[in-house]
């Protein structure tokens, strides 16, 4: 796990990293798993809501806006994007890899450019 490799050792952060896709991919409600409020809140923030196609952009805007309120959610999202980009190498054509990388760069930059310093967040 990238978080451990980077020397991150906060239990709430590591649990959030391990659980970040559980609601979206498994249909499990994190609250039912018995984790503390910090972990549950971070995982909820990292879960994208299913919305009709015409509401996707506004939902994505809400999602990235809300992530900015939680240090663990921001860190896990960045680690997840890094992992996704590194594992997709050679899976697509060079052109598609470049499009995906640029989309991620633009999305993350625009979402986090006004983000307060992570150290100030809870």
C-alpha cells in the first residue's frame, strides 16, 4: 500500500485507505462495519453517489468540494489516483494514457488548488 511506503502510519488514514471503495464497489454501508466516526466520515466522503447522467458533473463537483474538508479523504484520494495511474500503464494506447493522465491532472488541480493546507484539517 502506497500509504505505508510513504511512511504514513495514522490508523484512521490507513483504515480509510483500505475501505475507501467498500461502499461503492461492495454495497456495504461503512457504518455497519463498526469503525469510528472519523473513518466512517472519510469513507463516506470518498464514495461517489449514483446520479442520473445529466447530474454527473454537478455531483462530481460536489464530491471534490466535499473531499477538501477532510485530510484523510484528500490523502486517500490522491493515493488512489496515483495507484490507478501507475497500474494502467501499458493497458491502453499512448494517446488514451495521455488523455487519462491529463484528465486526472486537470481534475485534481482544479479541485485542490484552493484547498487549505492539509495540516490545518482535522
